[in-house]
């Protein structure tokens, strides 16, 4: 296996999420030469959810290692939207798998939204009253209605219709036509959630170790030997849950994903204006390929996210880009200051579905959740733990989405140009339509 390097991107600036939480409590230490049943590499939501689901099935001989803190990667710095579906477009999922299988798998993601909500309730993580709203950028109500009908018919996925007139009760911007509200969805501080899941993992008897980058791994006999600066770990089973933050540890597997960046900023509290602009306390995204996503925060600030790019950017550039986007939707916010700006890597497979399964004996993958990771990582934890404890029914459904090469640096360039192309198409549609 290969050695890995561990440098952080420039956009890993201080997040509002971390700013409003207390310092995390101490994590477990790594004494030299440990032996465990399962080692999970990566304490994002994919790794932690897998450890939790395993522990809940009676296997807590698990060690989770992260090169930073739990939630250091995308899981602790995302938009905080918890909603159903995979990164792969719903209609494309139906086209590829047929309606029955697609409906079953989509239903699992909605059940996972419910499980995240339930875990939040048990562990005291506040969640929003408002749900997630898809707002129509192109003002094509018939098309949106048709989409809603197809979601119901094909996936048994109910979305509530919000007419253009009713939209003012949720979000007020002349940019939008009608909208669709996803019942059961919500928004929250994802880092707060990561931390309670880490606590739950530890309470179940497993260990979570921070600042322990895995720099190399290899097979020795029937075991895996993982190298960290704090000591070596031997394990029968490894779960690779490194998101978009490592491309080298198991190159054959990790080269099947592309890290794609997306950015977030948080404004100062704009006073009463925010409740006037988003009276429904909803988390909003829109119908473009590269959509804006934003939501009000409990302390009266606005979190604004958007853009997809293969570029690492510094916070000042992120602020400039997103501010322009925000003013396009809410011109009345001109002059409001921005207090935080950051980015994170998502991980995408070519097929835009998670890569879940045992890639070779004892090596499991929990990778490639794209921009839809809050519920699907929880689903992945359940599905992987089921398979590891002998029930492979659900994991088999993911087998058609394996580890295919994502194209390396050339693939990155191709991804970027596809995105630009789609953004241009959206823009042209906005001008013409
Ligand atoms: C800005 C942004 C906004 C987003 N918004 C949303 C949203 O609103 N809703 C939604 O559903 N999804 C959203 N997503 C996507 C979602 O955050 C991800 O799909 C999900 O968090 C992926 O979880 P993960 O555990 O796979 O990866 P990560 O959370 O990235 O975790 C990977 C972990 O592996 C660790 N690691 C990497 N290499 C090593 C190594 N060699 N040794 C030890 N540790 C290592 C990293 O430090 C990191 O903690 C967003 C993503 C971003 C970046």
C-alpha cells in the first residue's frame, strides 16, 4: 500500500460551527502497538456512524483514527442540511436501477434522516423547526409540479407544494417561483452532531483517537498494519472513511474518487431583516446545477453556501464569491459584514453514489458521499455494520456502484469543465427563460 501526505487545504479556516461550541473534551490516546478487531480511518460521519452501528450490534472492539479532530473534514464544516436522497440525481437513480429498487434505496436515505433526528433528540443536539425547501430558480411551475408527481409515482417520495404566492411565508426573494418542501427534513450544527456521535461511540466501549494520521498501511499475514506517528495499529479489519481528504493510502480505491470543493460563509446578524427574508426558518437550495444553499442560524446570522470547484481557495476569495451570490438573491443585505468563510472537500465517485463494501478481504470502503452526506453516511454506517455482522442484503444493492477510476488529475480538469459547462447552461437558461 502507499504512503500518504497530510496537508490541510487553505480553506480550512475557523468555522462558525466550531466557534459556537465549547472546546471538545479530550480524546483517547494511542499507546504504541495496539491490536484491535476493526480500525476505522477517518472520524467524519461515515467513519463514526460505522463505528457506532457496529458497537450497537455488540462489536465495540473498534478504534477510530483521525488526522485532526472528529469532524475536521466535510462532516463538521458542511451546510447542515439533513435531507433524503443520494448525490446521484433521483431520476437518474430510477433510470439506472428501475423504479422499485430506486424507491427502496431512496426510502433508506429518508429513514436515515429520521435516525439522525432521533439521535439528535437522544443526545440533546438542537435541530431546526423549519425543513429543507427547494426553490425554483427558473420559474417553471409546471416543470416543478411534474417533478413532484414523478417523485411520488416513482420513489414514493412526497414533497409538499409551495405555490409562488405561498413562498413569501418561507422565503422572500424575487428570484424564485414556486417551491417544494421536504417533510421530515431539517437543519442543524453538523459539528455538534459529529461530536455527540463520537461520544456515543466511546460510551459504547470503542475508542476515538484525534491527531493520529495514518501515514501508511500494509497487509501482514491475515492482519492490517497501520502506521501513525503515535504508534502502529494492527487490525483484522480496516474501514476506509477518509472522504475527500486522502488519495494515497489505498491508491487503488481512493483514485476512484475526486475531491470537489464547496464553500460557506456566515454573516454578522443582520437584525430583523433576516426573519423578514426567511420567515419560514427553512434551509433553502435552488433548482440550478450549482445551486446556492443557505439558512438562518439560531444566533440570528445567515449561513450562505455555494459553488462547486476543484480549487482550494483562501477565505477572502470565498467571501467575495459568495457575497455576490447572496446579493443576487437578497439585494437588501448589501453592507452586511461576513464574519466567517471556509470550504471543505466533498468526495465524488464517477457514478455519484457512495462506494460501500468489502473491496478485498478485510478492507472495507465507506467513501464518496458527495454533497448529500448527512443522512447517507448514517445509512452507510448501518449497512456496513449489518454486512460485517452477517446480513448482506442491503449492501448487495450498492454493488453496482463500485470503485471505478475517476480519472486522476485529468479527471479533475474534466470535472471542472463539466461544472463550468453546466453553470453556463444554468446562466443561459436564467437569461433566456
Ligand atoms: C462545504 C460543504 C457543504 C456541504 N453541505 C452539505 C449539506 O448541507 N447536507 C449534506 O447532506 N451534505 C453536505 N455536504 C457533504 C457532506 O458534508 C459529506 O458528504 C460528508 O460529511 C462526508 O462524510 P465523510 O465521513 O465521508 O468525510 P469527512 O467528513 O470529510 O471525513 C473524512 C475524515 O477522514 C480524515 N482523514 C483523511 N485521511 C486520513 C488519514 N490518512 N488518517 C487519518 N484520518 C484521515 C479527515 O481528517 C476527515 O476527518 C457538504 C460538504 C461540504 C464540504
